[in-house]
C-alpha cells in the first residue's frame, strides 16, 4: 500500500524517479522485493567451509609463531 495524492494504491509495482532530462535516478520497489534482494545479497556473502578452514589454518600458524610475513615494500617492489 502507498499513497499517491489523495488515493491509496494497494498494488504497488516498481517505480522509477527521473530527473529533468528523463534519466532514471532512483527506484522505488515494494518492501517484499527489497527484502528478497537483501536476502539474496546476504546468501552471496556467506563464507564457505573451505574459506573457514583456510582462515583457521592461518590463525593457527599465527598463534604458533609459524606464520611467515612479507613486507609491504617487498610486495610493492614486485609491481
């Protein structure tokens, strides 16, 4: 539901806001569609088990003092 002037519209669809040149500058979408987009974005950011294992290994190396580091200057010199 949303208000347009004095009327109440129960079937909101995607709407675009345009500038004086007619170029689309913003979009209004239904809350349900917005929530679905957020959910899809969140799913794409989930960390994989493989990444978690890699990070755990790196943290274990750090804790045990076995981690090898390369200076920023060394990396920079390679480019």
